C-alpha cells in the first residue's frame, strides 16, 4: 500500500520478538533485518537500508552454502541500495555476484533470474548506457512474459523500464507504448493511491512533455500530483 511508516512499525515489533526468541545467527532473523532494510530503501534512507541489508547478509553467509539463492537475493538487495546511492560500479559488482548464483542455482526461465537481469539493466540505464540497459531489460522481459500472469506488477515494472530507455534515447513513441502497457497493469493490480501509480502517470506525462503535447502532459502530471499529495 506504500505506507512505509506503518510497515516499519510492524516489522520492528516482529524483529524484537525474533531477537529474544532466536539465536543471533538464525535465518529468520536475517529475513527480519532484510525486511527492515527494504522499508528504509523504499523510504530513501539508503545508509539505514545498507546497515540492515548487511546485517542480514552476515547471517546468511554463515548459515547458507555459497551458491544458495537467498545469498543471491542478499547481494541483489545491497546492489539496489548502491544503485540508489549512485555508486554504479559497486551496484554492478553486487548484482553480478547475485546473477552468477542464480545462473547456477535456478532454471534459466526463473522469475528471479529475470529480476537479476532487470537490476543489471537498471544500473546500465542509470549510467546512460542505453544499449546495454535495453539488452538486459529485454532478457528480463522474455522470462517475465513466459513465467508470470499478464497482469503481474513485475511485468509492469519491466515494461516501464524499457519505456524509460526509449525515453532516454529520445524515441518517445516507443517510450509511450511501453509506459502505457505498464500503466494498464498497475491500474488493475494496485490500489488507486499507490506511489507506483503516481510514478507511472509521471512517466507518461514526461513523455508527452518531451513530445511537445503539453495539454496531455499536464493532464498526467496532475493525476500524478493528486496521488503524491
């Protein structure tokens, strides 16, 4: 629902119980640290997110074999924070560690492999390397289209990412095509005041803005603003 303060409140209540009831290296404690890290990441508090993700990772490193998918997820989470912080070389390092594990541990069409391609694509996207970004985003999309139902939010995110690359490349008609595919899924899958829906309206608005269709741009910017307010 995008209510991160409430989310944090309940994860912390949960964590206090785990800390009392479980040994300090228990996998459930790692999951708990991970959940709290994710909330801070969503809130934009990246130093806090990194702190909790690294606590989770330390437990997983001791408790799991080195090619375990949960360890890959942990590398992935840390990579996402570095990406959000703008440290792209670090982000790429952790996402590639994650991907190497997924390649060994999972079938080639597994959604987690797709998410991994997606994350690598996102780093290249942020670096402005659009051809590399598109390559990885399209690998992710192929898997998602086979593995997920047609209205799954991860599919929407994938369409959105490809739209963003075309936007960055100045191919606005292609960008709009993918942004609208993404938006149709978000409208069905999310509550009407969800932050991701606001971002989606914003992306469509920005594309119309770039195309010089200012009345359309204004219409979608205002929809985005209403949700954010």
